[in-house]
């Protein structure tokens, strides 16, 4: 069961990193036109958009700042802690 808990935790960490990369990408004015960078850009965008869209519905941007991404990261970290602790308690 410990391996499963580590796997779940790793999935949260990977998704958290993708959301952080997405936040950094928002500072780039124009996405790459083609090539490997465009593929990576599209992958990060498509992987995180569904999650960030949830928070954008409730938290509008303040000027040029997208505060919803910060709230999304905090919620992801809280969810990670809750899920891992519940799994640890289940496994004993």
C-alpha cells in the first residue's frame, strides 16, 4: 500500500509542476509556432486547462494577475495532503 500512496503523491506533484509551468507560460506573450516547443506548450495547456477553468469561473483576473492559478495550486496542495493522509490511515 505504501507504493500506491507514493504513486498517488507523485501524480499530485507532477500535476502541480505542470500547473506551475502553465503559470510561467502565461508570461510569454506569444506561444511557439511549431516544433517541439509548440508540442510541449500544447501538452501543458491541454493538461491543465480543465483544472484551471474551474477556478477561473469563480475568481476573475485582477488586472494582469490571474489569482485563480494561485488558488488552484493551494487547493491542489490541500487535496494532495488530504488524499495521502486518508490513504495512510486506511493502510494502517
